[in-house]
C-alpha cells in the first residue's frame, strides 16, 4: 500500500493502489486532459502547463509536499510525486517549469510488482487515462472540487476562526511571511489528521477475513502444552520426510527450526517452542535424540545443537505418513490460469549435459548420460552416488571420502601435474564442483516456443551512441537469444514510444540490432524493462 523511496523512512508515499482505495488521502493536481496523461504514465515529470488551474486560482502548497495527479472526469489518481516549488514561486515563474517530480505512476514496475495488477475503472488504458465512462459529468466535477479544494476549505475555515477573514493564494502572496504561518500550520495539522486515519483503514479481502478468523479462533481456543508438544512432533516428522535431506547434514538447530519445522505447521497456527513442555529448542532436540529419532551434538563455540543424522528406520519415522505440500497444490491450481494468458511469458533456465569426466558417475547410478539436467538434479545424482558407494566419512558426516571415479570426475585435468589429488571434499562444495565439470547449456521458452542452446546464456546488449547532427540513438542487440523478433519489436517500440525505429545487421556479426532514435530513447527502454519489451511481441 505504501513505499519508501530511499529506504530511510524519510519519504514514504502511498501507491496508486492505496490512492484508488482512498483518493483524498493526498491533495491532487488535475491535468488539462487525458492526452497529457500519456506523458505522466510514460515516465515524465508533471509540468505546470499541463495542469488545469481552477477558477478560484492555484491551490496553496509548499515545496517538497506529496501530491497526486488526476485526469478530468476520473476520480482515481494516476501518479504521485513531490512538488518542486511552492505556489508562490510557481506564480512568480508564470506557471512554467516542473511542478511535480513523479515518484510512482500507473503502469510502472511498482504497479506491476503485485501478483495481479488491476485498474480501478474503464477509463484506464495501457498508454493513457481518460474520464471514467460510468460516471456522469456532474459527479466528476463534484469529486474534483472536493479533492482539490477540500484542503483549502478546511484552511479557510480555520483562518476564519483564528483571523476572522478569508485567505486565498493571492492574499498569501501579498501578506508578510508571519501571516502565512497560520495556513501552513493548519495545513500540517490537516496532513497529520489525514495520515492518522490511514492506520484505521481495513481491507475487506477474503484473505484478511480468513486470517482474522483464524487468529480469533486461536485466541478463543489457545493450544495447551500437550497440543504444542504433539504439533512439534508432527511438524518435525513432516520436515524429516519432505525437506530435510541427508546431503544437507550436519545442520544447525536454528536452521532446522526456521527453514524446515516452522514451514510445516498448519496454516494460521503459531508454533512457539516456549509454550511447549521443553521450553527451549536445544532441550527439545536432545529429547528427540534420546528417543533415537535423530542424532544431535552440542556446538561449544556457537552454543547450539547441531543435527548430525536422521534415523529413517525409527518406528515413529516409518509409521508417519507425510502430508502433501500446499505449495505443490497451489502450483497445480495456478497452471490453468497461466496457460489461459495470451501474453507469452519468457522463461530462461540453465541446464547441463554430462561430460566425459562425470559420465562414469551417471552410469553408476543408472542415469542417462545423453539427457540434460538442472543443477539441482545433477547435485542429487552425485549424492546418490555417494550414498550408493557409502563414501561419507564415519567420524565427520559433513565430509565425503573420494574414490577413484569421483576424484577423476572432479579433478582430472584440472590439477597441475605433480600436485596431489584431494582425498576428500566437504558436502557443501561437492554439488558445485560436480556441476562445474558438466557442459553448460541453456533453455529459453516463450509461450509454446522453446529452444536449447549450448554454452552460457548471452545477455541483451543495450547501448547508446551519438551520430551525425548530434543525434542520440539507442541500440538493442542479442534479441534472438530470447526468441524475440527484432523486426516485430521495432514496430511495437515505434508505436509505444512514438519514435523512429529501424532494424540493421550487426557489423561483423550474425544477427540484427534494433535502433531507437531520440534523446530520451535509452531512458525509455531501460525504464520499460526487457521483460515488458518481450511481452510486446506476440
């Protein structure tokens, strides 16, 4: 709902989603027409010539204040930013220059960052915003007057009480600086009053209702100590079955708790070790160690328990039936939604092919040496080999003792002659070392189109150069790697940015490059983002 520009908490603004819920949380400038919105949602700052001045004059404001931007006939704001000068300075400048430095607008990356971006009414189009056709002109004018003049009316009311007279923009200019203190203080009080009510806003989404219902049920029926102990047992067994792998051991107790046990608790349930009979994580782990389910030891330096191994033949482990992860169910249910979208989603993944160095390891575990594997799958194969050959060091479960096959696969040809080959390797280094000995490939998928290429992934090159006549031009190359047609992209960019585009062959190389003309072309392309550029081409 809100965002922080610099991360320091000094400049916090509402997003357009928050403004659509509460349009009057900020004062607003009204544009002269919907055509001006093309520039604002295109990334440009708001200039004074594009603002519609009310009949009663420009509203009062100071430099550095947060204001929103609206379109005539549409009550939903389209952008938010900070004023660059006060109303007095603006009038002295003849209402010319930059009025608002835009920080966030409809259609930018922040708007797109939500799971399902949406628009508040039918007046919002992809490249412009116009009046809402569902509203009458009378309703729109009333909402505009209320939005722009609400703060002035409140200021005038306060000034009538304190000074017994009406104060407008012209009076503020003619009055000495001491007389302007009262309106400024009053405006600050109004701003504080508006922001104070933000915390009282309540969302009516189903998720929030469900969550509050769960929390209320927990408060009404708190878990007893026995219930917490039972829940701890269930979550631990669920984690040991689903997420805790032998290759990840040894594992600190804190990691086991935060990354494995807690994610296995039921949705909406709070799991607190202090509310159990054990009170401490170390005591709970030691109790499970005494039962023979797991083996732990105390790290004297870090002062915490470390999980060394899991007894997967223990009766409690064997009799427990793990539940299916909700994540998998969510993925399955989301597939039809993704498939129904007309936009071609770009997906890129690194994959690897077994080389002559690691082929014996793949053959030993029955894996196909002609297939392509992800880094995770390749790591699983090498650990299957380690488990099959029983290569874990008995005195230290985190160390793998190398046999001739695995040692040659990892180090043959990579170590200088005369140097000693390693005899063991740490588990955390084994997967990466094994993958590095495979042949890198990458797969690119856009919609139903997919291609696999040998070698590492090449990036898209975006650069600018100055040509004859001091004209700037932005060049994009390497688009074919991501299954993007340069000719089609050039045509779409020409429509999107209203600029001249051409396609030319790369000098001395295979492939084409897209040339985008204009001084602001580089800024437009980089702000738009490559994923959105690729989505333009169907």
